[in-house]
C-alpha cells in the first residue's frame, strides 16, 4: 500500500465550465506538487447520450494523495493557491472533500 494522506473530492461545476476546470487544474498542479501532492485519478461520471446532467451528481471525482497529512493544509495556505480562489469560484459550484483510507481488499474478501 502507498503511504501518505488520501482524499476524495467530489467536484460540482457551474454549467459549461469543464474546459475552464482543466485550465484551473493545470495552474493548481504545481502548487500541489510543491507541497507533496498529486492527482492519482480523475473520474468522470458517465451520462446517457443526450441526457442532462443531474445537479446532485458531481461532474468529476478526484482522488488526491499527499506525502504527508500536512500537505493539503500547506496547499490551502499557499499564496499562489489563494490567488487562484476567484477563478475557482467562477468554475466550481460546490466541492466536497473527505479524507479516505486506502483499505486492502483482503480485509473484506477473505477466503473461508
């Protein structure tokens, strides 16, 4: 198992902001890296062709990992990240962040 602090982020965008989110993430990524963070996965919920987005469903789900538990707080205090705040508010309607544990599957699926 890889160490560090693992977070799951549910990202809800203002309408039409998908491309803007990519630009924001590219600006934020160096800040994350500077504080030992990285994006492990970016997941996008599937929608039925032609279907309208459900406002209760996130537009994206991010899995983030930091080398230490203090990494996320360091990102939040970073002046460069603070400067990106207005752009983030234009793009992101809501974001839910939770620290999660990477649980080995063997704990759940034991033979017997």
